[in-house]
């Protein structure tokens, strides 16, 4: 069954189906992603407040105020992360290929609200896993550099520690990709974060290249559109930098929301063999 399911997944057809579904609700998806961009800009603008020190304020009062502002900023980051997760789920539900027509905002919001915590837990576990691997690789590299300065076997130590570091970086990229369906599995199928990552790995294994190719199509189109914009704007228009920033923002709105749709469509396609297998077991 796995082999048959793998042969049935064509990256171009996956992208085409996702594109058609995205076009039906592109305006709603773009509007929701604009809210994500706005929240990110707002959070970035509030960051300097935590490090600002007014000279006229007594140091004792400022220390307590700094603690309060830092705590408030951490809460704001968590709130924005939760809202962003909710908005991404809403984008995906608006552009779901299974939708036969337009869906109401209330239906999408209610469904996303029930799923957001499950998806966020799986995402945070995935992020923590990748962060641990990357940090371990960086530790090996920094450790090798410090040892090499006080050792006669400098080349051997650098080679060994840098090789170990690169292995951890590759593992972070590979397993991060294998586990990338985890948030969707957790949200849609109501699984725990750990179960979702394990299930994601099972579904992606053996079909990783087809899965990657459909995502690479979106990335290639974004790069091509960006280069065409640079070629057309630079040298032909006044204030090209400001125009390029606006164009890049527009391209992000288009291609990031399309990326989410292709990502979710891959989840649906990679889940089909599992659903067929379970039905056969019931028979």
C-alpha cells in the first residue's frame, strides 16, 4: 500500500490542486496573513522599550519597571505566537482543497479555535527538538575551536569537532523535515504532540523527495518573481529601494499563503494511504 500511495503523489499535481484551491479564497488568506505581518511589526517596534533607560528615572524604580516590561514582552510574544497559529490555521481552512466552494468566517474560526493548541504544542515540540540538535552542533564547533588553540593536534581536533557539528546540523534539517507534518496531524487528527511527530515521520518516509519538490516549486516561483521585480524596478524607477520593499512584502503575502496551502495539501495526500489501510483493516 505504501508503494501505491507513493506512486500516486505527483508534486506538480499537488501544487496545481493547491493553487486552484488557494485562488478561490486568496483574498481572505492574504488579509489574514497581513494581520500576521502587522502583529510581527508591532512586536518588533515594542522590543526597544525593554532596553530603553531614561536617565531621569532612579535606578531602583527602573529595575522594577524593566522586570515588568520584560515580563510583559514575554507574554506579548506568547500571545502573538498563539494568534499567529490561529491565523495560519484559518488560512489553511479557507484554502482547504476539500472545500467545494466558499466557506464562512465563523465556521473557519470555530474549527481553527478548537485545533490551535494541539497544533501549537506539536510545533513547539518540533522547534525544541531542532533547537537542541542545532545547539549541540554549535557546541561541538565552539568546543573544537577552544581546544584547538591549546593543542598541538589543531587540524585533527577541528576536523573531528566540525564534522560532528555538521552531522548534527544535517540531522536537524532532515528530522525537522520528516516531522514537518506534525502540527497538521496533531490539529486535524487530535493526536498528542509526540504522536503527531512520530506519525509525520511515518508518512513522509519513502516519499520525502516528492513532498519536497512540491514545496520547492513555490520557493522557485517566489525567487523568480523576486528577481523579475528587481530587474524591472532597479534602474527604471525612482526610489527603487522603497518600491522593492513594498513589492517583496506583496510577494510574501502571495507566496507564503500559497506555501501554507501546498504544505497542507501534502498532508492530505500523504495521509491517504493511512486512511485506506485502516479501512482495509476494518474489513
